[in-house]
C-alpha cells in the first residue's frame, strides 16, 4: 500500500478525566480516504487540532464511543464553533456525528445547555452493527464499561484494520472487535495488580492482544494509576507483539 492510501492516526489526547499538562482528554484524529475523523472529543482536543492546523469546520465526522464526560467535553465547542463561524464565512458541510443508539438524544441534551439550536450544522448517524463511509467499513461492538452503554469501533480500509477500544473491561465485544487488528488503541487505565468493572488492566490487554492476534497495540487513556509503571513490560508478559505507550500528538500510520 502506498503512503497516500495509509490510515494516519494522531493521538490528540492520551489521558483520562484528570487534567494534565502531558495528557489531554481522550481523543484521536483519523485521516483516511480523504476524510478527517475525530474519535471522541475529550478535553482540549479543540486546541490540539489547532496545533495541527485543523479547524472545527475541517472535520468530516466525529465518532463517539460513549458519553462519559471525559470523552465528550469538547463536543459542544466543536459544534457551536461551526455555528458561530457561519456568521462571517460559509460552512460548506454539516459535520456527521456517529454513535450508538441514543446518541441523537444525548447531543440534543448537551447542546440544549448552551444554545437554542445548532441542528443546521450537524447530523447524527446512529450505528448498530456496521455502516460504510465510501471506502471505509465501520463496525461497532458493544463493550462493558460499568453500567454505561459504550461501544468499540473497528475501522477497515484496503484490508487494514484499526480498532478503538473506547473504555471497556476485557469482554466479548472488545475480543470480537480486535480480531487480527493491525493496530489497537487500547484503554490502558490500570496496571496489572488492579482490576475493576470499568477498565482493562495491562495483563488483560496482553491477553486480549495475544488471543486476538493484534499486530500492534497503543496504550492510551492513561491514568495516575499507571504513572511510573512499566506497563509495556506488563503487557508483554502475555503478548509478544509491538507495544507503544501513547503520547499526545504522536502520529502512527497503518
């Protein structure tokens, strides 16, 4: 595959809810098939996009994994920026927001706290299974994240597979989503000696990647629990593939 056909991912935010100068809130820019796609809209992603020379009106899609605040804190800003900018320049297209069933209602609630309406500037596509965006095949998988509805995304272009886990424990959904992925961006909130019903720990990520035959994994959604830990080594106790700790503004081609 030539370079022009590769999917490029930029980590806008590799952190979680707690503010950090090193890790903005969870958010990723995917550039594929001539489109600019935001995966989650964590705190600070608007600023990170500007560092890359990308304005809110340049985005084509926003994918939402779930509606915990750390994943959508900048969502209203991105949408309302388009509305306000339209007062002095033409906004050529609506941004399309993709999420699980119920996303339309959630976005209406969020925007309702700030303005009367911005419906002329966005559309919502609710995904329950799969959809095609020209050359991109998008599949959603229900995952377990405490008691909140959440999904992982599997994105395929030209045979290359990219998976965003969102926030999840080790469950059937993320196992199915991750099968033979070229790259998995994984919720790596916990070290190996911690376990809960909200996030995967490093040992579970290693088990997932080994059994699903993932080719490369990027550890993201980093928390204070993994600070100072060698989580790469912890993952590699169960998995022999390539492991990377995500950093803000890191770029990866697949």
